[in-house]
C-alpha cells in the first residue's frame, strides 16, 4: 500500500511532468499572424482554427484591420478597399517586417501588392505547379479554379490564393417564364427555362412585356433587363461580363493585349443599344444609372423580369416585396446569358485572397496556414455554416453533400429603392444549395484586370465605366466608343497602341497581292512580245534593250506593294527605298539614256553614225551607281524605321519613317534629289527632241509619263495622310506604274500587232507623199542630171513643163535668226520646183504614223552667210521670207552651189504664177506637175 505521503509526492511529480510537457508543447508551437478585414465569421474562424492548430502545431493569430467608414459594401473596388489598401501600403512602406505573416486583399489588389508578396511558385508549360512551396501548397493549388488564379499570377509567379469568391448572377421571374411557356416542355406547368443567349432574353422580354401590358395597363412591369451600369466600379463589373459573354475578352488580357474593342465587345454593345432604341422596354435608359440597391429594388417590386445581381442574395421568393409575392412572384437564378449558348455564364469575380508577407520570418509555417485557409475542406465547411462565402474549388459544386445542404439566412430588406433613407424589414429564408450548384457549375469566372493595371487600376476602371456609359446613352457609337476606350486604356497602361497594317490574308492585302503579281506578269509578257516582234520597225526604233530595262524596272515597282503589306517589319522599311529607287532609276534612267542618244545623233551638224547600246547603257549605270552610293550611306547611317503614325485618336497606321533624325532626313533628301534630277533631265531632253521624226521621237509620251509621275508622287502622300488608310500608298504605286506602262508600251504593242500595212491601207495619202511619188516617177521616166554622190546626191529632173530638183541635206528652219541658232539639224529630202517657187521637205523614211513634210513658198531668197570648208562644213544661211530663216548643210561645194541656184531660181515664181488651183501649196505643186 502507498502511504499518503508517497501518493502526494507522486502526484506532485506527475503534475510537474505534465506542466513541463504542456510548457514544452506551447514553446514548440509556431504562431502565424493573419490580417483580415472585420467579418461576421471571425468567431467561427477562431474556433475552426483552434482545432487545426492542435494537429499542426501552428497557432493562427487572427488580427482585424482597422474599421473604416463602412465595411458593408466592401469589395469590388469600393472606397473601403481603397482605404484598406492605403492602410496596408503605409505599413509596408514603413516596416513590412512588423506586419502579420499573411494578409488578406481584395481580388483587384494583387497586382499592387505583388512587390511585397512571397513568390509561391510557377506553372510549367503542362500546367503543373512548381516552386519552393509545392509541398505545402501543391495539392491545394491544383484544385483551385484556374480562371480565378489568373488574378493571383503576377509576372508568371503565383503570389496569392483565393479564400472566397463573389460573382455576378442572373436572377429572374420564374413565374413569368412559366406563364408565357418559356419552359422545358413548352407548357405552363413545365420547369422554367431561363435564357441562354441575349437574343433569347430579348425575345422573352418582348413577349412577356407585351402580354403583361395587354392584361393590365397598370402593371409595374416596365423592363426586361436591369443591371449596374452607373459610373462606378459596379459599372466596370457589368461591362466586363457583357464583353466576355460575347467572347470579347477581359478588356485587357493578362499579356497586356487590349481587347475592349474586339468584335465581340462591339457586337454586345450594338445589341444593347438596339434594345434601347427599339423602345420595346427590353432595356431602358433607367438602368444605366443603377447601382446594386436600385437594381435590386426594380426587381423586387416587380418592375423587371431579369436582374443582374451579386451572389450575396438568396434565390428565394422573399427577395420580392410582399405585394409582388402576392401576385405569384417566384425567383429563379441562372448564369448570365451569352451571345451564343456556349458563351453563357460569364461572371465577374469579386472576393478576397490571401498572400504571404515576403519579409515574414515564418514562411514555411505561413505557407501551411495559407494552404489550410484556402483548402477544399475549409471552404466547404465555411460555406455550409456561413453565407455567402462561396468556395473557389469548382469540384465542391459537384459534391452532393454540399449541394443538398439547406441553409437558413436572415436578410435586411428595404421598403424603398432609397436604401439610405429607407427603413428595413428582416426576412429569414431557407434555401437549398442545389440551385447554386446548378448555376455555379456553368459559370465562366472572369477576373478584373487588377494584375495588369496595378496602381493604375483606379484610373482604368474609371475609363471603363465612363466609356460604357457614353456608348449606352448613345453619345458615341459602339465601334467609335470602344476604339476610343482602347486608345485610352493603352495610353494609361503604357501599352503600345495597335496600328493598322495590311496583312496578306486581309481583303486589301489579297487585292494588292493579285494586282502586284498581275502587273509583274504583264511586264514579263510584254518583254516576251518585244522579242517576238523584234523585227517590227516600231520595236526596232524604240531601242529594244532599253525597253526591256524599263519593263524590268516597272516589274520591280509592281513588286514593291508586297513590302507595304507588312510595315511592322524593319526589313520591309529597309527594302522599300531600295526597291523604289532602283526601279525608278531603271525606268527613268533608260528613258533618259535613249533620249540622250537620239538628241546626240540628231543635234549633230554632220551625222555621227550609230551610238551603240553599250555606250548609252553607261548612262543607266552611272545613275544606278549614284543611287547605290547614296542608299548605302542612308541605310547604313540612319535607315528608315517602322513607326506608328497617329492619324486620329482612334486611327493609327504603321509606316516607314523616312524622316525624323537630322541625319535620316538629310540622307533621304540626297536620294530624293538624285531622283528629281534624273526626272528633270529626262523631261528636258524629251522637250529638246520634240520635233524629231515620230519613229524616234517619244517626247510627248515621255512628257506625259513624267507629268503623271510628278502629280501622283505629290498627291498620294497627301491622300494617305488625310485618310489614314495604309492601302493608299501601295495603290498609288500600282496606279503610277500602270500609267507609265500604258503610255510607253500600249501604243507600240498596238502598232506591232496590226503591222504597217494595216495602218496605211485605210489612210488617205498625204500631199507630201503624193509629191514624193510624183518626183520619184518623174526621175525614173525623164531625163535627169545629178551632182555629188552618196546620200547627199542632188538630182535635177526635166519633165516637160517643169523642173524638179530632188536631193537630201541637213537643214534647220526657224522664225528668226536667233532661234535658228538654237534649232536642231534634221536630215531631210528636199524637192524644189523653181517654176512654182516652192520647196517641199519630206521625211527620209515614212513610218507608220509619219510627220507630214512641209511645203514652203519662197517669196525671197537672201543669202546671209556661206561656209565652204572641209573642217567647218559646206552650208548656207538664207532668209526666205519676213519670218523665215533657212540653213542647209551638205557634203561638198558643188552640191552646195547647186542648192543655192535651185533656191534662187524660185524667187519671183511664186508671185508670177497666175493660174493656181485652190487648196494647199503642196496640192498646187502636185496639180502643176500632174499636168
């Protein structure tokens, strides 16, 4: 037996041991402090946490943040959230180590708080969670809703986890849907079938509104859809839901792509504006100034069929006023409709998240607490006990135990829409979670762009809800308003503004590709035709080698349009000036070279023979070398760069900036000067050869081509700048190139196809041709004598009543002696009729469209100057009338003397002839000779 003394000693020893164990256990426990906003579930949380602490050895110390003006409206960017953020930010800036280990934040705060939060891990390309805290958090993270986690991932790092969510839902009048047979079986007794699309919502609203008004003109039912569209954070939430419900994105995507002006966004706002302008009551302008209280009241009093509300209202008939309930009002809940059935259920996310202080000394313990408070079981148990803290694990809504839970809640209901001055009555309702499970399982949770916006979120949300209001009230069209909003958001967040550019798959890109390729094909075909018709006079006299070069240059010009299809690429901006300059050099350089050759040949006082293609080709080569040197310097020192040009607030286009820095502008100007010089030189030379035979002379065509080039080069940039359309410049290039091609090549091809005989057969013979024919005939049938030899042989023909002197010489004619010195020498066939007092000059070779010769009456013949020298030539200068000066050059002194005698023999004959037929002088000469 034990003595009392021994028993007492043993008890004391046992007590000491127990005390020591308790003290040791307490000392071993880790305390993790959690900062939360004041909430009704704080007492439940403390009890729940205590049970977990026993097994984990971690004590959760729950700390409440200061109470601000009112926490009742907390969340969704409210003033309370802003106050809390300021409080938290101030603490972090002062001394983050003194803050709790974990702190709660609104869903829109994670982007702002990210610099102060512990990086929990990342997701690999297969979606698996990795990182330093995968053991503590991995299982929990992988069962969270990935759509919600988007709000917790900043720069690729998971920095927080959701503790509960709030979402937008559609509450609807189930009784009215049944009454008008919008049910699963099409009868009034079937289950109500809420709309899945906005078109269905519109149709149901129109039918029900018309029916109710027909049955009772005093019905309180006035509209189909109500939501929160006032200018506050709730307006932003409704905006994002609407846009997502049409597949339009989240306004700003996680990769900082602005999607607010997407086709889906334009579609849904166009639908809503039409519902307003149709004036059938489906959507009225009243709802554009509603907040939560006004929206709830419009629905509760029976004024709306469908209402967008947050999920903190029980889907119970007690939401309706007693009067509405007395008329059979029944409430249902469903996902928000979409533009298509598969797009329904877009629900903006509210709710709170937990993050770990990166300066916490207890990171591992804090990670375990974070995992516990955001776990499946924690959220399950809290939702069953408390309303409305909805879980963020999607699988919970498929758990039959959870969905069969019946929950009772007490709600304060206002007697009027003015809840600030209204009295309230309490309603205690009991509801099953099954209706929530049915609705929430179909939701597409959509986060707000808080992560992307960061500290700029307040300005971002203001831009969204004010922009939406302008569209809904019809101040701007959906297209213009959303494009303007996209620009505002881009500038606010420092996002590179989108700009228009043509793509190969766009309509404009495809058209340009087809036209450019067609132009290149036409140039290639024309080059082939020039080879086929190489023996035709019109082709031979056009300098075929240079025409092929021109065609190659035009083909390069056509190909330039492919570079304009994507001006975002730097390579395009580098190639455009090269391609344009080279094509321009080939075209204008070839025209300049062949024109220079003609000028060189026909301007010589004595024929100099043939100027070879190779010698002429050097002109093109020099131009290309000048272009290459200037382009190399330009592109090497300050090349053009792709830039965005802002045409208007909502219209920007990519362009290649050819100017800007001083060096770029100066070097680009040198390249431009070279091309302008070539253009002017070509035009001047074309003017100088304007009177040469048509078979060699293309001055009119060249002048017309150069004129069009200048006009379009000036006009096209102006049109492009004024319209802001990226397609204007490439279309202009196509137009200029086609005009130049048409002017230079189509006439030649037509002549080549039809041949010279076709041109002459149907044409009346000219006087000069008839005169030449008569002279030739007379020469072959009558006696004649000749002077000189070779090409400049002079023949005197005697034919009964007349003498004809026929020969060739270089001549030039002008209205004054001064102008004569500037005139060019032309080789002509001269036919002199002394008895008639006239001389006819005839083209040496009649082409298919010859320039008619000239018949000149010799009223006087006064020799002003004579030159007879082997070195200076054999020529005379004479005045043949008051305003007619004539200069002739030949090969020898005897031939020159004979020509002077022939001309002197004409003096006076023109006046002496009394009988003369009417008509031209040439006709008169021909008539005389025919006799």
